[in-house]
């Protein structure tokens, strides 16, 4: 019998709760749903009012992975959607996760959550800048931390404040609150930062995606500031063998990072971290912390 749960007055059909999704830890779909329900207070502000894209992995990371922007078939009428016109589909819409029932419904799809740097009320006008630090083997997150510290100082020179989270995969993401600015302007500035970082740290950084340039270096991916691009949402689980999370981290942790495992966090780590540190990305929602993009 397929279980049905009621969340804040919404009836939600759940499925395959005992199915193992993250094989390295035996983590089940039911445990995944429980995780998202327990981090509701911190993940929802990062999802709310932004069109959400899903990287779905319903059979685990070893099964089929597929990226979708369109509302999935069977999306309940009470789940909010917003117009996101695309060249191939001018009438396209995307889901918005506005509340706990929507979060539980979406979590039942077994997704990674990905969001743009802008809100649905102001398409292509960013309120965040993101820099994705992606290490090319044998470089690891340890090298990403060195680059993150360099970029933090560089951003501060321009009056901008950076906050960090793990990607949940191999690297780090730097998030910067900015006053609402056209995505094109933010993208151009982010690219300048990446090019400058490569010039100042040529043995450590590349600003280009070309695979031949990346071994042993950190790729500073500035492209996710484009209006059409998205980034893994803070606190989302990732499609990995273990239930790793894109988790906020302190600058002290970045400074102290000496081994890749120092900055790997799984879903069971998040509640204790929230109790210890609170919501490290809370300042992203403080308009007074947002800076002007040069």
C-alpha cells in the first residue's frame, strides 16, 4: 500500500520509502525525506521565490540521473509554479518550493535542488554572486580553500562579503550577497575575478573549463552567474554514494582544512552543525550586507 501523509493540511503520496538511495551508507528514501523535513527552516529560504531545477536520481547515484526544469507529471495544483520562458518553449514554467508541503512533495522525487541567483519576481536580476571552485585531480578541496581565501580578500577590496559552503561533491561554492543587479553585469564581474585569480595564482587557478588545463588546478567557474544557469542549493543532498550535503562552512574551517575529508558533511552532520553554528548563510538575506557590484 502506498503511504499517504498529511503535511500542513496537504495530502502527499509517498513511495518506496525503504528503497536504498545512497548505497555506501544504506540511506533509504524515507531517511532522505526525514532529512529535508528537519532542515526545512534553513533550506526553504534558499528555495523560496526561485524557480527550481531538479537533478533526479530515484535509483541512487548509480542509476539514471536526469535534469529537469519543467514541472514533473502529476505536480499537485497547490505547488507553485512561475513562468520561465525559454527559446524552445516561450510558455515554460518551473516549480517553486514555497513551503513544507511542497518541500516534502519534491523530496519524494529524490532530487538535488538547483536554483538560479535571481528571484522569480525579478528574472535575470541577481541578488547573489556565486563562484564555484572545482578542483582538478590531484588537486582537492584543500587547494580550493587556498583559492577561496584569496577570493575572499579580493572581494573585500570591492566591498563585498563572501560566505562559503561545500559543493557536496569535490569543491567549494562562494556566495556573495549583492544589491539587485542584472545577471549580465554580475557575470562579467565574476569572470574578471576568475581571470585575475588565474593571473595572480597561475600554478593554482584556471578560469577556463578546458579539461587539459585543469589537472592540479582549481577551476574558478564564474559561468553560474548567467541568468540561465543554476547552482546546487544550500543544504541540498547530492547524488553521491554517501548522502553528502552542500553544507555551509566557517572561514575558520576553510583556513584549517588540511585534508579532503575535513570538509565532507553528510546529512547526519547537519543538525549538530546547525545547533553549533546556526545558519551560517543567514547574512545572505540581510539587505544591509549586500554590496554594489563594481
